[in-house]
C-alpha cells in the first residue's frame, strides 16, 4: 500500500461498472470538485468548499519542510487535515452529466476491504472447491484494481502539485491547475489502454515445455536436485520426470483423498544415475520429494567406450521382458521413450531395446537398472575366464583388437567351441532374421536418438 | 646368303638380350642346311659375327642388370621393407554400414595366429599397383571410304564383345562421319570396355575429382591416399592421366613433406620409385631419419645407387665400401641437393641416440 490511508476509506467515491471494476477511487478531492463542477445551483457552496479544501491542501503542503516528492514520504499526518476537510466539507452528490455508467459513491462495495470482497467473489473455499468438484473453467483470478491509480488523478483532471504534478518548478511552488478537456480525454484513454494491455498480458497463457507429447509430464526436466545439507551441490545432475499419476486413498473423514505420485530419474550423463518415487498432495511438492530422494539412490553403470553397453542383455523383471542389444556408434537410441530418457541421463548413446509384456513404468525402470548394473565388463570377463578378450570389427577386416587381458593367470587351453552354440534363441528374433515377421512397425523411420 | 639370313635377326638384336642369345645361336646353326650346295661360307666371319653379337648381348645384358625395373625382386623387397606394416593404419575402419563387433575369448597362441592371418591379409592389401611406361597413342586408319562421307552425322563405335578375349587385344573401331574407319584411341577403348564389361569402382567418364582445382582441395585435406586409390580404380596403369595424377600427387607430397601419409599403403613403393628415378630423395631421407627409420634410409640410398650406378655417390660408396650411416653421409656429401639438412638431421639423431643410450646405461 503506497499511502498511509486505509485501502477502502469510507470517504472514497466509487463508480459501479460492469463486473465491479473499481472498488475504490482515488482520494482526489477532484470527485468532490467534479460534483461541484456540473451543478449550477450549488456553485457558491462549491466555491467555498473548494477554497477550504485548497487551504487545507496548502497547509498540508506547507507543513512539511522541503519539497515533497510525488512518490514517497506521504505521512498520514500530512493528509489527516485534508481528509478531515473532505469529510466535513464534501458532500457526496453525483455528477449531473451521466457518462453512461452507473456511479454509486457509497454502497456495499465501499463498506468492505478489497480482501474481503475478493474472498467473496472468488469463492475458493466452500463445498464446491472440496473433493475435487471445482471445474477448471470456473476458476476466477484476483485482480489488483488499485494498479495504475495515482492519488490526484480524477475525472475532472485537476493537477495537484505534489500529487500528479511536480511540486516545485524553478524553485517556485506550483498552484493547483486543471487540464483541458482534450488532455483529460487523452489521459483517460491512455489509462484505459494501459489497463487493457495488463489484462491481455495476464490472460496470455505461459507456454509450458513439451515432454514426450503435449499435456504429459513425462520427459520434462526438473533441473538439478536441491543442494544437500552439508553444502554438496548436484549441478551436473539433471532430473527427468518419467510418470505422474493421481492416486487415491479412502480415508475415514474425507473419503477419497487424492495424492500425486511421481517417478523421477536423475543422472549426470557420465554413468551415474538413479530413480525414485515421490508422493505428496500437491504436484510441485511431489516433484521436489522425488528429485531429492533420487539423488540418494544412485547406480554407477559401466559403459563400453562411453556410448553403449558391453554385451546384449535380456532379462525378465516381474512381468516386464527387456531385451537390450549393443549397437555401434551412430545407431542412436531406438527404444521406449522412457528408456531413451533414462539412457540419456546415464550417458548411453547407442542401443536397441525391445520391451515386451507389461510396460509398467516403475517395473520397467527397476528392471532396466537391474540389468544395466549387472553387466560384465570385458576386464571382468577376461579375469573370470583367464583368456584374452579380442574384438573383431567388420569395418576393420581381419584385424584382431585386444580389448582386455586377464590380470591373473593366462590360460593355455582354449575355450571349447561347439559347432551348434548352446544359447536360447528368441522366436521373435528368429522370425525377424528369417523374414517371416510381417509388422508395419519394424524399420519405421523415427526421429534420431 | 648367309649374310642375308643373318641380317634378319640382326635387325631384331636391339629388342632384348634373350633375343640376342637366340639370334646368336641361330646365326651359328643357320648356314648348316646350305652346306651341300656350297662350301661353308667363311665360318671365321660367322664366328666373328657371333662373338660380336654375343658381346653385344653381354653388354646389353649387363647394362640391363644395372638398370633395374620396378618389378625386380630386389627392388620390390626394398620397397616392401620401406613401406612398413602398420596394421592399425592398413585396417583402418572403412566408411560403411556399421555392425556391432563380435568378441572372442582366445589364448595367447590363438591371438598370435589371428595376428599372423591379419598380417597376411595386410600383405595382400599392400600389393603395389604396376608402374608402366606411358602408352603410345593409336593412330591406325583401317579404311578410307569417301563414298560414306556426309551420310551419317555421328561417329559409330564397333566393339568386339566376345567374352574370352583379353581387353588389350579387343578390336574396337570407329567409323567417322567422314567415312574413315580407324582404330579407337586409348580413351575411347577404355570407355567402351567399361560400358560393356563394367569394372567395380570405375566410371565411364572420369569423375570430376581429377580436375585441377578439385585435386588441390583434396591435397589440402591430406587425402592423397584417396586420390591415388580412385586413380588406380579409374584409369589403366599405362594411361596418361594415371601417370599424370600419380606424379602430381607425389610432387605435392614432396613439396609439403607428407611422406607419412602413404606409409603402410600400397602407393609408397611407387612414390619411392618415382623419387629415386627423379633423383629427389632428399626430403624422403630426412623424413625417415627424423622418424628413426635408419634402415629404411640406408635401403633407399642403396636403391638409388642401384638405379644410378654411374653417379658420384655410387662410385664413392663402392670405393669406401660404406655401410649404414656412412652410406647416407656419402650420399649427403656428394649428390644430395639438401646435403646440409641431411647431415644436420643425422647429427641430431645420433646425439639423441647417444643420450638415450647413456640414459639407459
């Protein structure tokens, strides 16, 4: 509140418009004076009133030492004399020239504060708001009606030095002046335009970043987790939402109690990643809880040359079957969108994953981390078998590339090789290789990575 | 008559040493069938002639031994040794559709076996493309038919597409609009053979990359190997463009000292041969000494002496019976253009060698 006066002084005049646009009007004595302008009969009394007001005003102005600035140091003491003068001198009479809008200076709206009035108008509490009965379209927004009001500005356009005109000019104290009709109309039009612009900006919808698709929270980033109590920061970690679900619990008192459950994954792109779920009544709180919980459950995932896994992994976690295949550089991530998000957080850039069976997000994430954590690196394989691990690439011809040597003893006897390898074949894969698979979704050109 | 008979092989004497030997033999045996009619026609004269012919043959033989070709075993062994065998560079990942790699668990013996197989495959890849003389243009007119003049507006090319003829012996003739029937030129022959018997990697019209400005761009990007590979695929080894592109590439490499680009490729031998023939081995020598390849440097100088045995350095080396570093020093002192540079690099190398030795001990 800029001035020392109460928000809704009883003295203030108001103008009733459609939708109760303005609850308070400026304290301008201009209203009283406006009232006085039109009426011819009350002219004499108006003149007397004006003089008295002016005297009170000048006294008020004279009281303070030094020039008054328009903005600050409005002591309530300064204006009590003025308000007293207004209270005693001003008679509340409507202007004879009606500008087409109803103007009731003293009514129900002037008897209450802005907060009370808005509380009634918005109706945030009540039976309708409880238990999720409120409709999204019926939600009203509170608007500050005193925005743009300057004490001193009124419909008759008087220039009060110290209020809406400079107090001193070239060292001389200014007198009370009045704008011409055209100027006043211009000022009023400007004010109107400004108010409309504010309304428009408020109504403009803030563009929300799009995740996996519009209106879903999956794939959106929440930024890095909050710093820890001992000062540790997690600036290089990024969090991504995987799932947002409204879950309900039946309680004794309130019946269906809504709660938001969020599954979130964090990762720094260098192999450290983790996931967690957070539950709260409000979505924002649930995000925060999940984010800060996930940073405490990190897995380190070994990657081959920082872009893919070491070997093919196929596992079943509860009812979710995941089959991960190692791919060369440039292949990209051709997987389920949640797995793409998680792999980006881990730092895996090329992989093919097929998910069959249940696609429950939590089980999918848990199964993925389970499988990735239990990879066998080339060094571990070499140590286990006691043999060299040699890589053969098609693009390099017959060149053998030694990837890992056993740290312990090197075995002399070779690994037994059978003609028919003893591995379990996957029927879907066999169909695909034999060309028996008639699916429209295979070899579909998707967006890269 | 004997003289008559001898004169025919006499004309062929200059073709080759083998021919000379055969000629010599025939010259001795030919007069015999004539003996019943006449007495032996001055066998002394024949013998003198024979001896002269054999001496001629011997001289040509020795001069030919002094002038080795690219395909000689000695020359090839030296060039192969100089080319080196860097497996990583030879089996560089090719630009192709990538597949995930396969892994094998091997013992040390299996690993060595695999490496040996890779080395053999590498040796096959390093087989040098042939270095031939430029082919003489064909200007053979078979028939002039003025009666056909003005009837056609385009040339007609007739190619023999029988399958079992070597391409070099194929008949390809062109009937001009003016009525002349002539043998097709070498460029026309190559084009027609590519049309009917397409070879992989070869295009009918030479690609634009062989234009001057495009070649310059390729050189600026250090892609001399790609240029040479394309050239080998596109042109015949004895065509003008092939030789021109190769020489241009070698000159550019020499100008910028980018010898290492061709090391462990199949073009290194050709480049070394070109430099030795042109007597411009200084840059290559300096590069080899700087990379601590002294054996290669000495073998290069040996090759130089093999090809130019009448030169000053060859003579001096034979006198001093120089070996190793001394050979290079002899060369640097006598025939090199940048002799000072070579000696300087040799000095720095020896100092580094000494310091490393002392550090080791």
